[in-house]
C-alpha cells in the first residue's frame, strides 16, 4: 500500500550519506533527515498529538518545512499547509475548520498569531520552527527534536489522509481538499516520465511549499535521494544566485516567475548551465515568455503541467519536445499537453456524456490521483466527483492525438500569477463597503499576471466611494493577491440574466474581444 514515508525510507536506502537539504549554512544527509523526522513525530506524540490529528504549518520555505511534511506523516498526523499570503481572518478559518490542535510557525508569521490565537481555542500547541529565539508561549522545534526518541512509523497508508490542502471557495467558503497517501504517491509516479529526477538532482523550492504544486516534485526528489535547496520567498535575483551557487538542476515555478527571471538583467550574467529542467504550471505560459526563456536558457528542458489540488495536482503534462515553434512537433504550445499515465481524461457535456473531439465541454478526470473528498463537505464531494469523475470546472477540448486545450472556466475563478481567486470571496468583501449596491468580479487579461482581478461596481444612490477605498475594504478582509487591482464604477445596473444573475460574460466581453480563449 502506498505511503508518503516510503519516499524517505528509499532515500536513506539508496543515498544515506548524500546531501538531503541545504538551507543557509545548514546541511544534512538523508540518514540525519530521517532521524530528525522520526524524532519530530515522537516529540509531537509526547505532547499528546495522536494519529489523525491535524497539524498546521505556517512558514516560509525551509529545511524544517520539509522535515515537518515527513515528520507529520511519520507520526500519522495530517499536515495542513497554511497559505502565507492569507489575511488573519482567513488563517483563522483554515485552522478552525480543519480542527488543528497544533501549529508549526516561523519567525515571519509569529506576529500574526496575536490576531489568530484568540479565535482558535482548539490550537493547544505552538511550535517555533524559526531561527530566532523561541517566543514566549511557543515550544522550540530544535529542543523538541533533541529531547525526543525517534518514533516508529505509524504506518498510515493507502486512502488514509496525509494532508488537507485548502483552496478558495466558490461560494465564499474555502474547501479543504483531503489528499491521501495513495494520491500523493500516484502523483509522483505520474509526474516522473516527463520530469526526469535522480540521485544527482538538485531541486530548489522556489514556489511556496504550502502549494500542492511544489509537492508535485517534493516527494519525487526525496524518493530518489536528491538534494533540496530552499528559497524562502521567490525573488528573481535570489533565484538566479541560488541556481549558480548550488548548481541547481531542477525547479518548479509559475509562468509569472519565469517571466521575471528571463527578463532580469542578471539572467545573462549568471552561470545557469546546471539548470536542465523547469516545470511550470498553475496558469498558461505566454508565448513571448517561453520564446525568451528558450533563447536565454537553451539548455533547459521545459515541461508544462496542468491540474488542480483535487488531482494531487497533475493531470496533464506537455513534455519538452513540444516546446518548439517549427517542425513536425510545433503547434502544441497552446495546449496543456496530454493526460499523465495514471489519469484518464474525458471532455464531458452537462449530462456527463463524452463530447466529440474538438468540441468544448468540461474537463473531467479519474484515477488514483483524485482526492478522497472535501473535508467536512460530503455534498460538495458528491457533486464534484459525480459518476466517478472529478469535474474540474474548466472548459476545454481534446484533439485527435489527446492534447487538451483549455478555453474557458465553468466555475467562477480567476488565475492571477498562479494563484486561484474565486470571485465570490472578493465580491463578499466588496459588499462590506456601505456604498456598494451591486458588484461583479471578473478576470481580465494582464501581461504580467496572466489575469488581473477586476471589479465592476455600482454604488448606492447618493453615496460615493473611490477605487482606492473599495480596494482597501478588500485588503482588510482577504489576502492581497485576491483583491481587485482595478475597479470600474458605473451608474447603470449590471446586466442580468432571466434568472436574475449578473451576466459576467457580458462584462468580460470588452476585455477579451479578439482573443482565442477566455482565459489567459
């Protein structure tokens, strides 16, 4: 039966003395890493944590973050990565909804706890995983590990839940996607063919580790006994320097990050010759950006991944050979690639019948990679997984060779800079402003972010509000990346359907006219 911890045991078996992690001035081998992970599991058990307990992680990328992933699985606990870009009320919801009894937090986010802890009474234990002095009321991560005996692997496996990864909520409530041990192992195996990983791999965590996208390679690199290097926060200069310094071979980043890297002046002055593989996803890659990337980093093999959290997350891959603009393999850059080996994909109509090739329908998938369900939301689970298929909410087509093309979204979601933004959340925040009579939030094309969050607002008669004031109202309640970057204030009512719903398709038209797709 598949287990997350099998990756770690294999790393020790094949490369015990190989370098496991590099973070700042800390290095350790795989034997030491496994010992520390087992001691963390033992320490948490000594604090009263039991298998199945949910434990949150609120921190920037680091070696201790990776130890926590494996230490929690070793102890049979369920890890709950917290998006570091959330506003405090959103953090409270994730921690309270999942029922976290403990939280691992670093120096950056310790100050946020003052706004979180009063509203999360079930959060009994706070473990400090930063490098500064341990704050009052928290337990030292290093002291816990030093004082604990290594625990025996709890043996959780198969359909046992390994982690809960929250996504934004289409109705204003975030959804906790339960990923099992089987899901995570299946994803790693599905990803391997198009992303060669081995013992000599040096992988830099440049995307945030709270994202399941980074996890797509996290477990694979571990299983082969490769080396993990950590960039706490993405910055193009820091990325270029860490690649050069540690001879990084592989990374996973979103197109916005690729854009910042390939257009930075240092991209032509740094020695990037070691970098051979880049996986990108979360949003489409603009053609101008990939052309520039292939020009300045010709040795790099680029792989596009498409999927979603509910699929652990990779459903399709477009391997490097299709990243070209001439010859018999050209013309596929507008696609999201083809289904990975362990995922069956069909394009379905509203009655879950497969549509003919080239016809637009909803992208649906099934296989061991599909989530076991949403945390405490059985009705939503049943709806999303109906008839045995994961319904992605993405509209697309499939050609005669199995290439999938995304053309629209069935669900009301915007992808900006690789982050999912659900319109309902933003609209709920806007309605908190006393002057807002009605509003609609849409995604509009943006050269830097792919899509930009844009709000269309009608104010109440006799009341006034500026664009800045409306955006500030959102910032007080939701994460900054979800907030509108622009606002249109109009006097006339927003267009409505016969059922009384705002016609966002009409509001989008002026921004998307002349484009092949209604997503960017």
